[in-house]
């Protein structure tokens, strides 16, 4: 009987030791999902929030608090469980590249949290070679601006232009435009060009980078960088001339609400010369649109509309 009990104890000890070895052996342990995801493709993340108002939910951007180590695991879960839908697809002019915005709609990743995920994917046509250019992890619930959207390719197929604020607006008030982001396929890098507008002929962009107005050739890059006319007031809307050789921008003491001294400034591109067209506090101009070659439409703080004639230099309500 004693021998049987001793044999039983030895057998149990051997089995426990065997189980302990199997549990800790590096050859048989499962890889950590977050580590695996980071090793294969570390994402470029913009953490955002969403409002669930219908199928699919409206996603809006608000910064969320999350442990960095948890982010790759959440993304991997969303990708593994749900299927993406193609929001938009953009073939480069030379036919060599296909840019796609993929959306994984809001999905419950835990008992209390829902997340959405978006990717900007670039593929060499005719191959399986693909790159995730940009991405957004979104937590369902909140307010703000969100979403990836392809805008256009440069005619020479070197640059793909897109935005990371497809819908909504940031919290607060004031002048705001979605930023232009530019991906360079030759260098595999993204640059934020700032917020602004595209020229009438589509060949140029004008954007604000803090207190500097930057003009870009969509094929070749930066053309000029000019300090704003007034350094102590806010920068505002930009409008291009019909021939794309000139632009007008507005500066104002406050866009929230529209008030204070306003400046309407023209930039002539061939000479890179700035001209102050108007400086006015009553009314305060908050917006401008180039209506005709010789006419500018202005809107003031009361919603009234004014016309400025470039030929006669006259301002009329």
C-alpha cells in the first residue's frame, strides 16, 4: 500500500512538472496579438470618437484615453472579426497605383466599448504589393472631425492628396478647413500641408501653416511661403481668382464670433506681391469669394453681402 501511494505521488509530481514546462516553453507558447501586429505593420493612428446615429454610425473625432499597448490588439480584433467596406477608390493617372479608403464600421470590441477603424491603402496595380499609408482608430461616441478621404492624384502620379477630416468639425467655433495631406509614392512619406483651398485650374493649393501662407504646385511641391499680412490676428478663408494667378485671403481679430478689425489681402503669384484691399472694423468681414475676374463677394458679421470691384476699388453693399 505504501509503495502504491509513493508511486502515485511520484506520478502526479511528474505530470505537474510536465504541464509546467509546456506552459512556459517558448516553442509552444502563443504569440502576443499586439506584438504580432506591431511587427508586421505598425499603424499610423489618429484616435477619434463616434456618435451612433444609424447604420452605419456617424463617426466623429474626439481624442480618447487609451493605453498605447492596447491599441494594436483592438485594431487586430476589429480586422479579424469584421469586414471592411470600400469608401472610395482612386487610380493614379499612370495606372500604376490604386489608393483605397477602407472602413471597418463600429464594432463591439468589449462589453462597453465600440470601435471603428479606417485605412488608406495603396496598392501597386497588378500585384499584391500594398502599403497602409494612414489609418484612424475611432471610439464610437463623441464630437469633432473625423474620417479619411482621398482627394486627388497629382497629374504626374507622384503625390496622392487626401484628408483625415472627411466629416464633422472640431469642437469649438471659428474658421476651419479640413487639412490637405500629401503622400509621396517615391519616398513613401506623408506631409501635412495645412488647411486651405485648391486653385480653379486644379494645379495649385494655398494653405495656412500657422501665420504663413504656403502655395504649392500639386506636381512639384512648394512654390512660395509668405508671412500673413497682419501678424497679430487670425488667418481665415482663401479664395482663388478664376485664372488661378492670384488669390485673396481674409484675416480677422476674431472668427468666434466674427468681430474686430478685418483685413482683405490679395496675393499676386507671378510677382509674389501682397496688396491690402480693405481694412475694416465696421463692418467686419469674415469670408470672401472671387465671383468674377474683377469682382469679390464679401460677407460681414451680420450676414450682409458686399461687393468689391477690383477695377474701380469700390465697395458696395
